[in-house]
C-alpha cells in the first residue's frame, strides 16, 4: 500500500470519530411560547436550526397582524437574543389562526382589502423584528367558501413576499404552515396544490389525537401507529403524500407534553383502558418536565409501548400518556426513513431541566456517547492501525480478485466502461435493502423488482434487480451499465454502480424522492402541483437532456423509450431521463440504423421504427413530441378523444390546432390568458415532432430553438403519424411485427426520491 493510500485510509478511518455537522437541510425546529417560564436567553438554541416565536394574532377589527402588549418585550429581542448563542439559527414568527381565532382568520380572508392589511403588516413585522420567516398555524377550513378564500389568501401572501424581497433586495422570507396531522378534515380537505406551490414546508402537528376532556378511554395522543384507528401519525403522513405533498416538504411535529386520565380500575392501565375523565391538572395536560417531576415525587414507572410508539406511566388511579426519549428517537428515525424534511418540537419550555427530549431529537446524545470512542480512536497506537490496515487490505485484494474471476467481471474491460462505477457486493445490497424486504420494495417493472436501500454511510439508493421472468435480460443489463458509464448530465439519471455476484444482475441508482412525471401528470389532484412554470422547467430540462444525448456527449445516444414514467423528478422537481436498457449508440456521422427486434412503449414509437425497424435521432424527437403533448394536455396517449371518442391523442391535438381551437387541448388547470400564446406555440412544436415522415420532423437543436425563440416563425405541421386521415404522400403499408412493448408498471422511473 502506498503512503498516499495509507494516509487517505487513515483519514477516512478517523473521520467518523471527529465532530460532524448535521445532515444538510435537516430541519430541527422548536417553538417558544411567549411569556413561558423559560427565559429567551435560556433557550438551548444550539440544538435547533429553526426557532419559532409563538404567537402573533389577527386583529379582529383592522385585520392587521398584532402582538399582544405583554408579548412586545419578548418579540422585540427574540431573534437577536437566540442568535447570540447560535448565530446560524433561523427565526420564524408563528401566527395563530385556529380554534377561538378561526373566525378572525376567515373574516380576514373573505375580502381583498382585509387580506392586504394582514399580509402587509405580517411582512413588515417580520422584517422589523429580525425574523426570517412566517408560519400560519392551526387553520382548518370548514366550508367551501372558507377553502376558496384560503387558497386566494395563500397565493397573495406568497406573491407579496416574493415582491417585497425583490423590491427591497433582501432575502425572501420563509413561508410555512402548521397543519392538521392529515389533509382530510371533517368535511373538507386542505388545498394541497396551493400549499405545495406556496409554502416552503408544512409543519404537521402530529399530536393531540385524543384528549381526556373528550375521551373516557386512555389514549395515545401522539401515536405513530395505531392498528385500530386512522388517528395516527403514519396514516396522516401517508395521506399528505398521497394527496400531493412531497415528503421532503413535511416537518414532523413532536409533542413535549402529555395528558393525564383517571382510571376506572387501576389494575387495567394499558392504552385503551376505561377512564372517567381527566386528572392532575384542569385540562389534563402536563409538560414533559412536569411529568418527570411528578413521577419522581410519586414513584411512577414509565412504560414504552412499541405498538403505538408512546410512553405512559401509572400512579395510583392516574394514567399519564406522553413521549419520552424512546418515543422521540423512534419518531425522528421515522421522519428520516420516510424522507421528511425534519422535526418541530412543541414546545421547548415543556422539556425537562436537562433538555432530555431536545437532546434525543437533535441527536446530541449520540454525540456524547461517541466522544469516548473518538478519544479512544485518537489514542490507539499508530503501529496497530497500520498493521490492521495492511491486513485488511491484503484480505480485500485477495477476495476481490477471486470474486472478479469467479463472477466474470473482466467483461467490463471488453465493454470499455468510461466513468468509474462502484461494483457493489451482494452483501452490501442485501444489508442496504434489509434483505430485499417487502417494506423496501417500491416497484416492479419489466426488468424486475425495484427496492429502496440505504448504504452504511447513510446514502439512499434505488436497486433494480433482474428477475428470472424479466422481459429484459443480460444484454439490456450490460447495455445500461455501459451507456450509463459514458453519460453525465444534470438531466440524466446517474447510475451509481452494479452488482453481479451470485448470478445476480442489479443496477444501483441515485434515489429520487419525487417519483416520476406520470405520477403527477394524469391525476386530477396531483397534476395541480405541475403549474405552467413548473411544466416549462420540466420541458426545458428534458430538451436539454436529449440535446446532450444527441449532440454533446461523446456518442450519439438514441434512448428509444422516452416516456413520462422514464422522466424522474428530483427534490426541486427538475427532470432526469432514466432507463437506458434499450438505448443505442450512434457514431456522430451515422444517420440511421436498422434492427429486426422491435422494442419500446406503445404510443411512443415512431412509424418508421414499427414498419421497417429503422431508428435515428428522429426516433427520440417523435417520442419527445408525444411526451410534450401529454405534458401540455395532461392526457394519456392510450385513450381516445374527440366528440365521438374516435381520435388518438395526436389526432385530437392536430384537429383542435387545425381548427384554431388549440387552447381546448391545454390542461384546464394551466389556462392563463397571459400564457396561452406560449402554450399554443409549444403545442405546434409538439405536432411538428410527431409528423409521419422522420425527414419532416425537426432536430432536437431545432426544437430547442423553437421553444426558446418565441419570435421564430414556425412551419405548419403535417398530419401526425398513425392518423386515420393521412395525406396521400404519407400512405404506407404497415408491416405486422411482433412488438414487445414495455408496460407502464412501476420501474426505476417510479422511484420516490433521490
């Protein structure tokens, strides 16, 4: 082993024991309630990335934001004070609009002038007192009118915040929302599409599911799971995600309080035992610090219930349900496993004097436990480390050579792989996917099952495992490995490596959190996330990715399976082209090629390929045109349209465009008089891409120019391919071929996140 390699190995060995920063972007927020017993300078701000001042309110007369007189001394110095101990902490002003304040909130949202008063004063107050964000808490719309007004208010609030930032030259204020544990309310559902577009994240209040003032049964008010009820955090999070809120926009609320019930029979004291109302306090609520003091004084013994992920204690006939360190740790782990954005503690003053819950949530306990290990690592004799490294290196080299020979990995040299890929061991992937557990299975496609995994360093991956009954095979596997090693672009999904041990064929990708384009495109609710601005970004990203494949990479790459399910969306909803199993390489001077094996997806394959097996750069241009029509219209190409439901997607779009009614093709949610000209231009470009003859279709360079240069005059498109009413010049006999089209079932393109 060289001295350089030895130094690098030593550095990597010591690195895990050194102090490390928190995961980038992981939010650790907490609420401080104005006027609580905990003084602002005593807040353990170093344990948090974000701190909320709670609460500001709505003036019922002027509808301006107001701070109660008693809270003014605290709000004026809050940000400045907490930043003295943690300069990087971000402060937000939380505004309460729930329960008794709900009428004030909906009265404010009902009129433009009132909304303007509130919005203007909320922004001004945040700037005045040094807050970097605003949060709206506790609002639950209960009528259709309230829902409509709430949508309008949220849109106007975000617009005003953006405008203020631009005009003042200051950083834009964060805008967040504290919401019910589930988007489903008693008679309504939150406007998830509006929330996604306008709020930076949603603080899900995952507590107070049950109260001793309302329930005569001991309940888990912070249940992570509940086998007998939907009132639990896991159910609520899944509902939010199912209704279109990305997991990486969810912050999980943690309760630093519990509730006390009076048992009917002290001998029956589990979750769900009969009770006769509250205990100990006037409403049964108890802070965590008070619970610990009470148990210490009266001898209560805590019990951890893993079914609900809660703690409880029985003291005589009193039953107290709450979250202790075990429950908090488990819930934070849950948030990370589900790809959530972070946690939010409500509220910090309710913690005990040692900050046990805050330490558990922030992971500080693990840092303390690791300090002794770090010290030991530093004191280990260098000679012992060196000998160990040399011994391990020797064993690894021997095993690696043996594995490479036994598994035939020398085939990689024959395939001239460019970019370095990681050759994973079977055991690595087995461990990362928890032995390919059903819980980690996130899809099934033509290649085989797809699993989510987490490597030992914490990196999330997606694993495609070739199944014995796969429609694809070894050739497609090596084709993707070979191609992916040569491609590196922001709009092309990155292959991290592969595994070929034990006759396995597995592909390991970067893990995408926002699924694929078709997850949103054809759903009436989820598609609302894809507003016009976002669809433009997706279209431009796909265009740039195809330009790279056709013009700017070392080889010309023909994808041959471009479709919505093969467009993955990253954390910022930017597209990445995926699945190169049936792609083909061209030399730069090649124009077209032939194949006797027809593959692809029905509806996305151009006519010259179906009829004669000919493929060229114009193959992907055609597929792009189909995809562009789907993005513009939010319509599937497997359905029939028109008055008599006898037109395919391409015919329907062409007929409307030809009659001057192209706007009727555009997804109704995108209708905007200011944008209709651009939308119709995109429609015309799409129709140019799906013309019958490949010679008539523009190149991707020309497509890019047409989309970007709005003054460029566009030619009129001819009748699209596969039309029943063809031009006489495009008539051609269709040769019947056996076309094994890939289905639209879940593949790597359906992955949830990076």
